């Protein structure tokens, strides 16, 4: 069965899915995206993802490509056509196609693309059981990374720098503080056992997994402190981990070659990952 993508009103085989060369997403990275999980046939944390998508669109002055009920119809139809009950769905909206000119076109029809691929909550377990290594690199991104824009070149370069030394993620450092990872939020566990992560601001993407992890921590009666931390503090932390839709909660065992704690996934991150998966499975 071929993978099916949704492209501007049509369901097409993934290999044949095309957008116009003058789509402003291609020309200027003038667009936004969301990445959502589908668990047992249900979109997980849907409200959070769609609310963030609306905020991103509004911040860039891009009209919603369709109303919410229609969007949800397409999101469901995509799963049916791909026969997926557990999936990762990418939704991308750009300002649309127009002759190349930096200023917004007078008339623009927003373009909407959606893809789905198989995913299940357990597929990153092996990686989480070993833990991942991260490097740090300067955060050279623009000042509004709270917008989930498709303009990801600094993130791409940071992730590549990590990949080149066999690490899984790059933590981005601005003014001496870790903001977040190239495609995940960054966390440490302090000496008192509290979780520490950068506060929501224009300097990080407010992760939906981050929000749910905070809710899980509350349920587990683990304190959460939303403040920035330094690389040195992270290297001396008892534990570190990352969160994202694709990684869920994944322990970090090394930062720039320095082992975190015992150099193995810590108990707090493990409990939080288990609680997160449990909450995702329980949600109805
Ligand atoms: N990335 N920070 C950045 C820069 C991200 O790109 C992401 C997600 C996150 C975590 O957000 P969430 O918990 O809502 O997934 C934080 C997605 C998965 C991606 O680009 O593929």
C-alpha cells in the first residue's frame, strides 16, 4: 500500500507529492508546521498542537488554510488512507504560491501539506534505555523561536554537528544559558531532585511534550522549576533529559563528553518517561 500525503486538497501517493517552486515555504521558509502523535487511533495532545499552530499562523499573519473541523476531517482521513492507528503526523502551512517578492503577496492562498508515518510509543525505548549523548553549540537562531516556523537552518546545522561526533542532540546556548535542543526541550534534575527547564519565552519553542511532562511531574509530586541553567550546571546535574513528540522523555547521559551522574539513565527521567507513556495510553 503506498504512503499517502495530503497536498492542497488532494490525497496523493507520497512519492508523487509536489508543491509549486514558487511556494513561499520553498522560497523564504515562510511557513509553519506541527508534529503530532497518534496513539491507538487518537490524536494525542491535539488541543495543544492545534492551539500552538494557530499561534504560529497568527504571529506570521498567515490565514488558517481551513477551519478547525475541516482540518480535523483531513487529519482523520489521512490516517484512514494510510491505514495507521499509531503514527507521527506532520502538518505544514505556508503563505502559499506567489511571484518571488519578499513582501506578502496581495492575494495568497495558504498551502497545506500533511504526511503520516508509522510510529509507536515504544519505538524509542531501546534508545531511552541506553540514554543519549548531547553536545552544546551557540544558539544562532532568530528572536522568535517560539513560532514553530519551517525556518530551521540553525537547528539543522546544530543537529548535524551533533551527528558528526556521534551525539543525538545539540543543546543550544545563548548568553551562557541552555535554551533548548535543536528539536527538543532540555531539562536537568538539580541536587534537590527538582526538574529544571528554560521558562517559556520567545527564546524557546514551548513544547507540547514539555507541558505534558510538567503535568506528569506534578502527578508524581516532583517539583518543576522553570528557569534557565548553564552548561556547567547541566554537567554537574544528577540527571538530564530531553522531551519532544518524537523522543517523548529521553535520558541524556553525557554533555560535551562529560558524564551526567553515573553516566546512565537516571531514576527521575525513567519515572517521568513511564508516566508520560502511561498518560498517553490512558487518554481518551
Ligand atoms: N520538534 N524545541 C524545538 C526546537 C523543536 O523542534 C521541538 C519539536 C521541541 C519539542 O516540541 P514538542 O514537545 O511539541 O514536540 C522543542 C519536532 C518534533 C520536529 O521538529 O520534528
